């Protein structure tokens, strides 16, 4: 399977709104024996990034962007039903994201893989007020808080959430994880705002979360982002 060719074919059907063509490509890929996990992380994810990149560069019309994101959501929902579900690992994760359609779509793909990987997931989506996220963290005390964003305009609010969590010491053992295109475009940004972990690729999300949580369980120290901030202070 040539993934680059497949991504280009899928991209063309998405931006043209060719629903039947897009479903045909997905069916063809599944018939080739590609598992749903790989379909989401290695085909859908880079295709979505391509759509976002061209739209930000004004190389894609609003109509084409809407065609692509809405059709991709339908395809991702169908792929979710084919995921292999792992036994529960006992870890709870709260996930929120930026308010755009593409943010919600990218985050929902991650949610599907994370949940299938054995985590108990609460997914808030986008547009949730700062104080409600803080309240939910205090009430549920999740093992991980994951914040997705593709837009720089979301960073002040994300930084505010992280700073407040550090300052008031809410759920001190919780890991703060970030993901999304805005961090990939600015090296070191995730660490600079005090996050414990940055997820660069969708296919790495479950392994990285499990690895990070294992490191935390083996240590009696506070989280990486909070240690870094305390040293700076």
C-alpha cells in the first residue's frame, strides 16, 4: 500500500465532496487488511493535516474545507466501530479542545484511539469555559488532562488553565498533556507553557500516554511541567 498515493486520492475526494468516492477508498483500504487504528492514524490524520495546512494558507476554499471536514467526520465515526478494544487500564482522562470544526474532529479521532486503548475517557469537545474545566478536574481528579488545539488563538486560555492548575495545586498528580498542530509549528511550545507531554502524532497517542503515566507511577516527584515551572520561579 502506497500511503502517499492513498492520502492524495482521499484528499481529492474529500475536498470535492465526493462522499461515495471517499467511502470507496476507505472500503478498498480495509479490504487490503489495513486495521482501523492504522486507518485513523496514518491515513485520516495526515489527510486532515493537509486539509488544515492548505486552508490556513488560503489555498483551499471555505466550501472545500467544509466538504472535507464534515465528510472526514463521517468516515472517522465509521472507522471507530472497527477499532480493537483493549481491556481497561484503570486510568481516567479528561479531554477538551479548541472550538473549531477541525479541532473537534482531530480530538475525536484521538478520543477513539485512547478509549480503545483502555482509558476511561470524558470528552468535553470545544468551547467549554475555563472555570468549568477547572471544576471538573477538581471533582473527578483524572489521571490525565489532554488539551487539543490547532490555533494559536487558543494558547492564552490553555496557558491560563495550566497556570491555574499549577498555582492552586489542583490534582497535583495529574499529568497535563497537549496535542494539535499549533505545538508542532512552534518547537518547545508545549514545555514552555508547562505541559508534561506533547503528542506529535496520532499513532503515538496511546503508547505515549501509557508511558508517561508509568513514569509518574514510578516516581514520587511532581509532574514534569510543574517541576520546570517551580525551577523558573
